[in-house]
């Protein structure tokens, strides 16, 4: 604000109505699929650990 000038700023209110249901559905689906992928990776990691343990026992 410039010195010596008064501000004439008024309050402005906006109402926004958005439909985000499709976006929320997509995010939920993405979250569901990412949880499945994480579960699969954990299972793969466990199997890899078991195989590594078995190979260590053979040597």
C-alpha cells in the first residue's frame, strides 16, 4: 500500500460448486491398486529372502 493513500479493498465472497466424484473414485481406485502392488512386492521380498536363506544353507 502506498503511503498517504487509503485502501478501498472490499470483501468479496465466491461460491464454487464443483463435482469431484469422478476424481475421488479414480483416487480410491489408485489407492486400492497401489495397496495390492505393495502387498505383492512384500510377498516377492519374502520369497526372495527365503530363497537367499536356502542358498546360504547349501554353501
